[in-house]
C-alpha cells in the first residue's frame, strides 16, 4: 500500500484501485491537506488505464466525521489552501468579508466533490461507522455505496444554522420529502433506511464489507473501460439535463448566505447554539 500519511492508495485486485482515508485519530475529519491528497489519489486512479474501478474506504471506527472544525475555527484553512495546487480557477482565499469563505468552499468542498462525481470511471464508497455532514460529500459523489450494517448517515448543518452541506445532493439521494426531514431534523439515517430510499446499494455485515465491496468492484472491472465510462456519463447526463447543476449552484449560494448571516450575528460561520450537542463534533 502506497500513499501519504492521510490517504493510502493500493491496487486491491486486477483493474481495481482502493483509496483509504487514514486519519483515524480524528475520525477522518477532512482538513485541507486530506482533501487534496484524496484528490491526488483519485487523479492517479483516473489516469491509470489499467484501473477500471475505484473503491473509497476509510481506516478507523468511522468513515468520516465531516469537516475539520478545528482547522475552520482557527482560520488555518484559508492559509492551507493557498499552499495546495488547486484544481479550479477561483481565487480570493485570503480576501476580506464573505469572499474568502465562498472561494474556499467552492474549490475545496463543492468543487472537489463535483469533480469526483464526474470522474470518468466507476467509483464505489465502502462505508462503515458514522458519516456526518461533510462526510456525505465524500460518499455521495461515488457511483455506488456499499454500507456496513453499522453505518449511519447524518447532516447536522441546519442544526448549526446552515442550510445543508455544500454538495447539495440531498433530493437526488433521498427524494424530496425525506430530504426535507433529513435536513429539518438533523436525524440519523441507518444503513438499512438509506438502502430502502435508494441511497445505498447494499448493506452487509461489517466483517464482510471489504470482501463484498471488492467482489462488486471486480465484477464491474472485467467490463470494457470505455463502455463503463460512457454508461456513467449517460446516467449523470440524465440528472444534469433535469437541472441538477442549477439546483446545486442555488443551494451553494444559500449556504454562503447562512455563513455570512452567522458571521454578522454570532461572529462565526455557524450558529453556536447546538455546536456541542452529541454528534456535532469531529471527534
């Protein structure tokens, strides 16, 4: 297994790459460095013509606790992103007012997640434990989701005075009414409930998760790569033709408005009222 400290990369089987989040001591909370190391790993798999399928997994007890609130709260995220080779064309990460935050999130959150969604190879999220708020932005861009029976999903953004995570795929994952309840209540969605809604493809015992996911990946990987690429593009185009990109852009703008509002009212990006309730930390 090769890779950096925060992300590992391996060829798990012929034609199958496995990328593993490796920040278990922080429950794979996403700081800027982890996000760009993850992006580099996706690029590596995308550019390797011998790889047909990419698995995204995670070390530790939980898949991802979301954004690294310590990095965000300290303001270090804006400095850290300027040290990265960004993939979009936005700038202004050190500007005043709302511009810096919007620029950061358009690049590191919304931009990277959308980039991974459009990666021209099938991707599979191998999910266990908790997936909280920003963690959804790693899972939802993947084409398939295989979940352990202990997996849970939650978006706490509305509880924190924000209208939802930056990659606003909620109505496409859950349907309109369940998406509203998921956001309004910030409730936990079990793996079986997510499967019933169509968000998750399969739910398996935790002990079988890695093997089951690899079997699915190997079944897909034996298909011609060009056909896989075009099949994925065709399905994504169906969503896009129905206005998905417009919805995503609108929701991202609303998200930035809530950040600006919270800065004016509370002096921070989030409403602190519910910040320390159970399930709201990245520990």
